[in-house]
């Protein structure tokens, strides 16, 4: 959990909000990717304007995702700079991202859901294990990076294809 202590923030100009979001937390359920180990988050919170709380910092971790073509797990380092603004009234604001409702629980503000949202937006969902990955055979499912299969590949003679295009015009 990542929480800003609002009492401390009131006394000090800014406070550090550092923590880890464990990869097995409910937060990461059904997001389409998983983390290898914890996500490290380093933020600094400060008041801005009339009661707005601004958090700036970064998060990093190691992503584990399926290759879009062959479904192998691909691990990549991930790092993202974060800027999040918590406002008491989000209506009428231009939300071009990074804007969240300021809803403290007692004297604390939980920012883990905002961090989650920022990270989901930043993760590229289309990863490949290798730009040259040839994927799986559509008929037998064999990983073609590891070798050919016995399926006959239906090749269309380019001359016939041209003729067919003419006909359909
Ligand atoms: Zn692949
Ligand atoms: Zn095959």
C-alpha cells in the first residue's frame, strides 16, 4: 500500500512516499500482464494550489508478458516517470491523464490505485519475444521458432491471385 500521511504533509512542505507494490496483490488482477517481483515506487507528495496534492516520482519493475505471436513469456525491464494530481473536484477539469479524486481515508490518502492506473496505461500490451518471431502454426500450434511442422502451407500462385483480384473488381 502506498499512502500519503496528510498530517505530515500539512506540517512539511513535501513528504516522500516510497514503497513496493507486491506482484501478487489484488491490484494486478486481470490487467493482462504480470510482474516478476515487486514494483518499486518512489514518489514525493506536495500540496499545490487549493488543497490539491501532487505526486511526482517513478516506478520500476520487471514485466512478464506473453509474446503476441508465439505466446512465450517475455520479461522486460519497465520504468515510468509518474505525475499524479489529486483534486477534490474532478468535474469540469480537462482530464488528459494523471488526474485523480482526492478521497482521503482519515488522515491518509491511498495512492496505489492511481499508480496502478498510470502503469497500466504505460505498459505496451503488444510485445514480441523477438522482432523475427514467426509465431505458432495456425493449424497445429507448433512453435515455428523451434522448427517447422508437417502442415502443408497453402501457397497461392501470385498469378492466380492477380486474376482473382481482377475478377472481384
Ligand atoms: Zn515470440
Ligand atoms: Zn502446423
